[in-house]
């Protein structure tokens, strides 16, 4: 069961900086959600301010939407990346790719995490 006490066990180290990144086991062990709101609320309760809304997108079938979120693993790098994107239109640098992990939540509560 995923909770604040077991969360650390779901991370692996990735990249040259050995940054924390959630494993596929985390997605496998997620609870079953029935709505986007339920899933987003669960993630927000677990990750707090490190779970942020990015944008709402039309699903491939165009009959429903899905919602993009980021789980921020390295706040300092993430803030630098976001600032660079705003100011320069792009971001590059060591650790920028793995500073956050994308989470897609569909209206039916299903979740896909980028690995």
C-alpha cells in the first residue's frame, strides 16, 4: 500500500546525478480511482506542493479529457527549468529531464506515469 511511510521504497536512482524517480511498481500498486478528481486528490495528499497541474488535454477519441500533472522530485532544478523555458523558450542542463515526472490522469480515474 502506497502511503507516506512506504513512498521512499518506490523510488529508484536515475541519470548521472542519480536523481530519485518513481518506479513502474509505484504505478502497479496505485489504488483504483473512479474519477480524475479522486486520483488527483490522492496524489495531492501524498505529494503536497510537489504535485502540480500542468494542463488539460483532449483525449485521442476527443470525447473526453485527460489532465497532465508533474510530480516534482528536485524543486531547485525544476524551478530553474521552468524559468529557463519562460525566459529563453527552452531549458537544458544536467538533471533537467529527471527533476519531475509526468502523470496523466483520465476522467475515469485511470493513471499513466512517464518512466
